[in-house]
C-alpha cells in the first residue's frame, strides 16, 4: 500500500515539474523572469523550448552572454554539464526572452550578399564585401515590438543569418575564422528605405539604426549544433504571407570570408554580431512597393535556428 502511494506521489511530482532531457544542440539564451533579479543566462530545452537557468545550475557563471563568451571554454564546459544533467525547466510562459546578445561592441552588416538578391536588384554581384553597420542600441529581443519612427514612411523587412563572435581577433585568416565563431542566431535587419535611398546623403547608417531596428534571437545556437550554416532555409513572413524564401547557400561571401575581411580593419570582440545579408523579396522591390505599417507582424525564420516574431507599432 505504501509503495503504491509513493508511486502515485512520484507521478504527480513528475507531471507538475518539467525537467530537461540531454540534447546535442546547445541553444544559449538571455532571459528574465518575475522571480529573478535582472537578466539571467539559460539554455533552451525540450520540444516546447522551456529554459534551464544556467545561473541556478552554476552560480559562478556570468549573467550576460558577452561575459559568458569572454570566459571561453570554461563557461561552455559548464553549459555542457548542465545540458547533460536532468534539471528543472522554466516554462516559456514564465520567462521573457531577451536578445541573445545585448550591447555588443559592434554590429557589422553586409550589403548585397545574396546572389538572388543581387539579381532582384539588378546589380552586379560584389567583388568584395559591402560593409556598413547598425548601432548596438538598435537591438531588441526576439518577440519585442518594432517601432516605426516618425522620420520614415518606408520601413522594410530583411531576414538575415547573424553570426556571433566568440573570441577576440585581428587579421584573422579565412581558414581559421570559424574558430572565432561562437554561434548563429536569426536577425531582422529592419530598414527605413526613404532614409537609405534619399536621406543622409544616401549613406545607409541612419536608415538602418533606428531604435528597435535589429531584433535578434531566439537563441545563440552554437556552431557545433548547426549542420551547415551556409545551406539553411531562410524566410520572412509578413502577416502570415511569405515574402522572402531562399537558402543561405546563396550567400556571396561566407562567414569565413566576412570575418577575414572585417578583421583587417577592426579588432573583433566576443559578442560582436555580423548580419550576413538578406535574400530577395524585400518590400521596396515589389511592384508596387510594400512597406510595414502599424499592426503588422513579421516572422523571420532560419532552419535549425528558429524564428523571431515582432509586431510593428
């Protein structure tokens, strides 16, 4: 009789408390929860993608992604131990997902880096990377709102594969570049076309860097968890309609080439983010052009990484 009661009690406990199961994929997140003080570092876990609190597992781990990456292999080893341990999982409904990386030293962007996008724009494929940037203050989380600024009436969408740098480097060889990559995430390079094409002397910076113009997430997926970053389906939907659909195999300059090129000019630091270009299907190229308006919902998705959803306000 006592054994039966114990079995029933164990069943109730297991039904009311979700636990993580060992997984090969490492999906690092920054998150907040009402019962926690400030941002925490975590692992997405399980089919429903709940969160393991890494700081509860190991209180010596930092609570921000950049500090985590700065600790290198020691921090990753701790995360791997958590990944192979049965631990409580916080339900998604109880956490707020932040951008996987906040306040990086730099956000490096690449223009015209998809062959099919170059064809859409009727421009030649670049012979060397076209580099510009966004201010880090443009970064928001995977489910936060995109705010249309009063300075623009032509706000457009661009889904992009984002590369996150894992360690400091300068003059990095292309053959060594992947050793400097921590992982990948989904980016939405929101763009004010009127500012890009007619304002600010046609310099791209201001049209790219309004607040909320760089949603990132949902997780930093470590490079060893991705089969091939240059052969992933990539897409963007606006209000449920597919606007962009391509493959990262269309990239002109791959991750290694971009890191080698940019590191000639600037030192790369842990947490630096590379937005690697967008495929065809942007609003400005449609006939007639289509731009985002208040109330729209944009979903950017990349195979093996996940999706982000941002409402336009």
